[in-house]
C-alpha cells in the first residue's frame, strides 16, 4: 500500500509536530495563548475574537506580546489597558476588512474606554 519511504516521512512529520507542541508549551507560546484566553474572558469576548483582534493589531507575533505582558505580573485590567492601542488598531483593521459586525461594534466601547485609560496613564492624549 505505502512504501517504506512514505512511512518514514509520516513518522518524521509526526515527530516534528509532537516536538513543536512540546517546545511551544515549554517556551511559553501555549501558555501565552492561555493567558490571552483569560484576558478575553476578562473583557467578555470570545477567545478566537480576542486573538484575531490582537493578531491584527500588533506588529510581530501576538503571543510574544502576551508573554511579555504576562511576565510583568500586572493585573488583568492593567494588561488590557496596556493592549488598548493594539486592540483599537486590530478592531479597525477587522472592521475595514469585514464591514460592520455585531461582535466588533460591541467591542468598540470597551476598547475606547481602555484606550482613554491608556492615554491618561501614559500622557498620550490626542496621539491616536
């Protein structure tokens, strides 16, 4: 049915996949996804929606951003305030791509409030 070479290739693929999952969990990427899920729950958002917004709002890997914030040991609320500019940017990108959607419209006031708090804390009023 399958040649020995095919089975060897499948075996290597499975080994690489298992190793990747192990390394990503150990290196914090899986942990960062879980932290993002906690932040999504804190905001009252669906997990996948939160990660999509963040992925569209940051420059670079969003899981690394989450890992950096988690390492700071800040509260969940403070973490969401720190992410406010990225969340605002991500919401705008998603809205421009997909048009008005209820989930995006419901998230906008939450992000606006977080962004106002971020601006007040960092002295960035008017610099959007």
